[in-house]
């Protein structure tokens, strides 16, 4: 059973992906609601939630470019009708220039990161320019007052800083409700690049949850 509280939510959250995400979801998206997780992957956000009905509070459609969800689909071209969902969850590939494939591990401790969009669409990782492409699809399939929850991480090496990019590229169609800094829990798996840098910067161990609301014509 999911215990839902509508109390305050703090602006910096530390913990596992699933626990932090569930705090955010239950605060900003009141049930009943139909949710699309369009980058579901192995469903890290939904651990400990036993099924896609989530005790009747939420109905979740899992989608991914790989065969990992209910539907195999590209988030640039969502196969859904207009005004279908109350919330979209978006956690795009943002590992920079690394590959992960357990079948290719040659020795213990060697880690490869493999970005599926790099293989299928020719992209190295999700970029700010691609926000221009996905935002119209998200706007289309979201219902009135629909909520978009995006998890993104900065790329110092590529000079990508997501806060100004989201403000610049998203606010014509969405209102920004909140920005929450997500800090990895102590002892969690860190990106492999973290262990290769002498000066370990904070951008390697934190990310952001952006919470946005669909604008209406009168906005």
C-alpha cells in the first residue's frame, strides 16, 4: 500500500531514485491519474510499487525505445492520442561518452555505458536542442494542467547546464513549478567518470528533478 502525504517537500532530496521520485510524484500529481513513463528502462523509479495500477491510485503506461515497457516507442514520436495523460515522467539518457553493456565486460570492475539513443538515433546523449523536439510531443499528449517530471544532470565536459536550458526552451509551453536537487545516497553506484577525475566536482554526484505544468492558451 502506498502512503500518500501532501505535506511540504524540501528542495534538496537525498536517497535512492525510487524513494525520491515517489515523494515528488505523490506531492505534485494527485490521484487518480494516468501516467506515462516514456523512458521507463528497468523501472528504477517504480521499485517497491508492485504493479502498474499502484493500488488504484495511479495507472502507469511504461514506454521505452527498447523492449522494456508495455509499448516500444520513441519519445520524439509518441503513439498516443492528444490529451491522454495527467503526467509524463522523462528520464532521458544523459551519460556522456560512455557505454554500458555487461556482455562486453572483459574483466571485473570494467564498466561500459551504452546509450540506446546513440545507437538508434545517432545521438551521443540527450541534448538541450532536443528539448525543442520533445516538448511539443509532451504538450500534445498531456491533459489540461498536466504535469511533466524531468530528471536531468549537468555535463560540465560538454558545457551543458540544464537549469538555464529548461527556462529558455520550455517555458513557452510549460510553467516551471519547482526544481529539486537530487543527491545520490552515500554508497550508491557513481558514474564511472567520477572515479577517473582527480578533482571530483559536485556535478558528478547530483541531478535535478524539474516539475513543469502544461500551459493553457490563456496563460
